[in-house]
């Protein structure tokens, strides 16, 4: 599939990633899974932003999903979750554009203290739906060449992004942001060896 | 029977009644799924929110076992297959949890034949099963079996297409959904036009799912077989661009296109419908070749692009050869019989052969095997 599921903007503070705004498109998941999927995508986005150095880009593969992350030198970060068919260059170009737009609309002094409800930036759902079709990015592709020379680092699993000694399973169990329901989904999915596909 | 077993049975009976209560109360249930839960909680495992029905995973096995047991006991003891109406509720639960039991679907068929089940309800039930398992071949087969009971004017085939579309979207390479869709299309040729658009949209979202490409080839072949064409269409831009890619002396008018593809044809002796359909279909295939090239530019190499491009190319070349060698092409001889076809008389096919031959050794081999192009003399 060529699909985008989630688009989030974070501020990468010294101790943790702070979610400033998020948008999801989870219609392709079955009804009772959507809540858990959304929590997981939020959880994965935050985890990856926290483990991405400032001024760098990563694309992290996890099962059928691809998490594209870009953290700028000023610690503003964007995460785009799609599937692995979605063109990587387009994803990163879109992230650049979203963060530029965000910077233009939200003053930088709000970043370190802002929350999802306090930040006035409502464009994310529109971006997410428009760029479901990567052809929409045709105008952007001209920009692709200008895409800054930051190399995109490819990682094959979330585990590869984690710091030494960290384990995804432990993090899921410990996380306070995940409900019991979501943890049940995680375990079941893992058991059937199709983590996060939830089918 | 031990007390634990009796308690278990009572509980299962209650859950089964709960599920059926939802099915009766809410005729618009749109989806069913098993919700993963880690342990038993002291509340009803049947969850019903906004027309979506869920069953907590911890009880699914027990409910299924109990339903299975009850149905089979009734089948064995029942005098000559006279089932009582309450059997339906066990059938509902068993098939929702595990749709792959032919016997259970068969009991439903018998009940339908005895007028114990309403056709409309049965259509809904099979559709509900498909939301839980999009590859449930038995549910598709059941829907096909139900259709003869419908009066022809009350059938809306686009609903059936919609179900196929959702099922194919949910699971990759869904053979059952796509072959069901072919079955629908054979009965609803008025949907051919919209299927051209639907499949293009689907391919853009599922670029590697070859099932859809194959179905699109089926659509093209069906259009050709029933001799359909768009009476409004007088321009064949995709086909023109396709020809101009190979030929130095480009073509522009429809007359030139015909002259290029079919140099030996006597227009007065040719069935006009046949010719227009030929142009319409070749234009479709040429459009797809361009479509595959565009997809390749955007997404990079995929086997599906390559295979679909070849299928479209083959369609054009084969039908050009057939049309050229027998104007009355009602019987279509296989291309191998056309091996004597002298394409040196056709400048366009010569140019195409040469150009395609330069796309690598593998493609060249494919061309000589499937298009009967002879590359043995390297003079080309």
C-alpha cells in the first residue's frame, strides 16, 4: 500500500520529546484497533524523536511501517509514519515543508512549553490527506534537489534506534502513555509474529 | 458433567445470546472483530459501539467450541436435517469466529431453501463475516449462491464491487475477492467503464499488489471480447503517443494511426465496430504502458509495473498481428499460429521490435517467447 498514517510535530527537549501537534489517518484499521494503533504510533514517534540527534534525518522500518523522522538543529522535530511503499524522499521533503510551515505560524518561544491544546496549528490533517497521493508532491519534487544535504540514515527496526540496554518490550510494559488495551494488542500481535499489523 | 463445564456452557450460551441480540437489534452492524484482551474481566465480552461489534479474545475459543458442539449434535440427532430455528444463533457465532467451515455454510443454505432465513439478512451476514476475514472464500461463495434467489431488477452489482474493493484493500493479493469481482463483472458489463477508473485508483494505492493489475487486464480483455467502445471518443492520444515513441515519422490523425497499425487493411471491408473497439482497447493498453512508466519513475522498480507493461504491450502486438492477418478476426488464432506473420511488412511492429529488443537481455527473451519476435539475425 501507499499510505500515510500519522504526522506529528515534536520539540526535542533535554529530557524528553514534547508532542506539539499530531494528526492521524487510521480508517484502514478495524474499528476497535484504532485507539491502540494511535497510541502506539504516538509512542513510537516520541521514542524515535528522543533518539534522533539534532540536525539529522532517519527512516526507521518496523514491520509493514516506515517511520520517517527529521529533527532540525533548533530541536524542532517531525515524524511521518507511512508504509514502506511511500517514497522516502517525498516523505522527508514533506517533513521539511511541515516544519517550515510550523515555524512560520508558531513562535519559537512556545515550543518548549506548548501542548497539543495550546498550540494553534491546524494544518496537519490537511497535509496528511493531501499527501496520501505522493503525486501531490510533484511541486515538491523540484524542491527535492534542494533538500538539504543531511543524509537520511536508514534503520531496519526500532530496536536499532534504541540506546544500548534498552528493549522495546520493556519500554512498552513500563510506558504510562499506553493503556492496558494497547498493551494487550501489542502482546497479541507479537505472539502472532506480525507486530503492529494487528490483523 | 462437571460443575465447571456446566458453568462454562451457561456462560457461552449467554455470550451467544448477547451477540445475537446485537445482530437482531442493530441491522446496520458494519464490522465484526475479535478484540485482543489479556485476561478475563468481569463484564460482558460482547462490545457494540457505533454499529461495530467486537468480541473479547479470551472467550472466542470457548464460544466457538460450544457452538460447534451444539450444531454438530443437532445435525447428528436431527431427524433428516430438520433444524430448529434456534440453531441459527450458533451458526452466526461459529461462522463469525471461524468462517472456513463449509458444513456450517451448507446448513445455512438448507435453511434458506426451507425459507427459514431471509435472503437480505443472509447477504448482510456474509458481508459482516468478510469484515472479520476479508479472504473468507466461503462467504464469497455463499453470496454467489444467494444471487439466483434475487429478482434481476433488485440487484445492485455496484454493492458487490464495493465489498470486493474493501476486502482487497484490507488484505494483499486477495485472490477470492478479485475472482469474485470477475464473476460480478461477467454479469454486469455496464460497470466496465467505471472499473477502468476504480482499478487505476486501486493500483495507485497498492502498487505491488499484482491481483489488481491482473483484474485490469481481465477488464480490458472483456471490453475487447464484447466489442465495447466509447462512441464519443474520436481521439486516441495515448495510442498516438505510444506509436510516436517508436516511429520517427510521427502520426497525428486517427486515419494515420489505423494506417500505421494495420497497413494491409481494407477499410471498406472491415466491421466498423470491430475497428473502433480495437482502437479503444489499444488506446487503453497504451495508456497503461505510460501509467506503468510513470509509476516506475515515482516509486522505482517493481515487478508488478514490469509485468503489467508486458501484458499491455502483448495485447497491442497480438491484436495488431491478428487484425492484420485476418480481417474477420472472430476466431482468434493463438500467436504461435501467427508465427508466419510477416511483420517486416509492418514498419511499426518492426520499429517496436527493435526498440523493445534494446531493453536488456531478459526483456528480449520475453519478446521472442511471447511476441514471436525473431532476434536471431542481429541485423536489426
